């Protein structure tokens, strides 16, 4: 297979040249692609000698350093492999990650990094920090699921389904007729993993071990998956009901249609932000910028972006993603932490970007068929349709006066727009 690093570097590694060591520690992302990638790698090692640690881009540096400090490296380094799977790296923690990886490699541990996120800050690649630490980097094409990259290097026929699940969940593959049989089970699996990442991290470890033992596990028949997915879906529906009743929605752009959905009175979104933003994108036919309070940083907002099939916001081509220290995502699914005094400038820049682009944002994805708005039920009651309650249009141009946004809070800006409307 081809292993592509940042820039033009490329090398060929044959599977016959690689063999697992006795022990492995795997840091996997807290989503379906991360779980499936971890299971593909874990299948190469003895269950008794495998440790799975699930992380995200924000806490990878902390958890990696903690584990390095716990290890007796001189005794186990020569028999230990460490994998980091599907975890984007960002400017906020890259130096800590580099230092930890250097400590491992210098003692003789083999460290591998599999991912396909853009991993840039201010246009400059962050992968160089890993290669500088002599990490074996397998960086695939943006939009590829990490499970697909791992499968190419370590997988075999027994792990093909795990690769497919990761690719379907990460939208590398569309759910066509070939994969329709996975649709219901995959949704339950996604919901249970999201709930587990928020409330019960041990579930991610246990389900990974189940998938290693049985890659063809039927999710609809797994008691724990059904239980956790039900909790996750109920929580999501209550949040959606609150959004439709209370959220403030500003139209940032009409072509492509971009809606900022602002919910500042709830802090219990957990891992549901992406699912909810994606649901709104489909229901409302727009690219959604979901803005909620950041849990651990009072001075910031948690911003989640999801695209619809037709209307798209590309933070990578816009250059905005790489300007934020704590951000991640690709291919129309992004999450950022943005300071409160910068949020209006961010929205204004999105608006300015929307004026410079032309189709193909109007092109439908292959196999997509438009469906008429339909009423849906929450707790047995018809409560909402695809039509959003857009309360105003953002018309402020902060590029002319950069200090203007710093003198106005998001709530003040929303109220100003509603009054103007």
C-alpha cells in the first residue's frame, strides 16, 4: 500500500515486512470509525496484551502523556507497539504529543499514526511534528475513513466489514443498495458509541473487544447497543425539540444556504452536537453552523458544522479551519472552539466566503433523491417539519471594522438583527 505523508514524501511498505509485537496500546477516536479502526488493529494482537484508550483531539495530548508516565519503558519498550487512530491533531496539543511520542520512540517503542484529517494550523502542516519524533505516519487522502487506511495495511478478509462500517459512518461510502442492510444497525451503533463516549467510556472498550471476537456482530440484537442507542436517541430528540422551540436562527448566506443555529441556554449536548447539526442540515436543506456554550471554557463557544447534500460550507478551502488552535474535521463535518469575541468575525468571514463561490455546491450527490418536507414525531406528537424558523439575516460586515465584533456579544448581535428585521 502507499503511505502518504505531508508534502511529496511517499514510501512503499509491504505487509510481509511487518509483524506485531507482543503488546499494544491503541489510542482510538471516540466514534464508529475510531472503534472499527481500533478493532482492526486489535485483531492482530492477543486480547490479554491489548489496551484500548479512547480519546478525542482535545484530550489526546493529556492522555498520551499520562500513559507514557505510567509505563516502565526500559522493560517493555522492545515488545510494545503504540497506535494513534483517527484522532486529528491541532495546535493546542501538538507539542505535548510530539514530546510523548519522542519519549516512546527513543526507548524503542514503535509508534504508528493513522488518520486522514487535514491537520494544519495557519496553512502549515502539523504532521511534521510527528515525523520529527520518528512516528510512522500513515496519512490518507482527506475524506477517507481511517478504517480504510488501517485495513489496507493490517486488515484481511475477516475485517472487511469493520472497514465498511468505518467508511459508512465517516461518509467515505454512501449507503447505497449494497450497504442498505447495514443502515438500521449502523445508526444504533453510532448512537450507542456517541452515548458511550459521553457517559460510559468503558462501553467503547467492551464493544471493541466484541468486534474483535466477532466482526459480524448484529447490532440490532446486542442488548447494550440497543439500550445505549435508545438513551442517545431520546436525548437527541429532546434537544431537537428544544432547538425548534427556542433556538435563534440567522441566515448567513442564501446561495449556498447557510444557517447559524444558536442555542446558548443548554450545556448538555454531549456528543450529540454532530448528530443534531447533521439532522438539521437534512431537515432544513442548508449547511448548519450550530453554536452552543463550550463546556470547559466560559470565554468560548463550541461550534459544529454539518453540510446538507446540496448546500456546503468548506472551512478548509476557506482557510478558517487552520486558523483555530482547537479544531478538527474534514469533508463538511467540522468542530471548532471559538472565542466569544471572535465568533461574529467568524460568521462574517463565512458570509464573505459564500459570495466568492459558484456551483458545484448546487450539484446533488449521486443517488440522492429530494424528499418533500414531512412531519415527524417526538414522544408520539407531531412537533416539527423540515422548515426552520429563520429569525434574521446576518448583514454586518466586520471586515471593514475588525474591532466592531469585539464590542458586541453574540446575543447582542442576534437581538440587533431581529430588531432590524
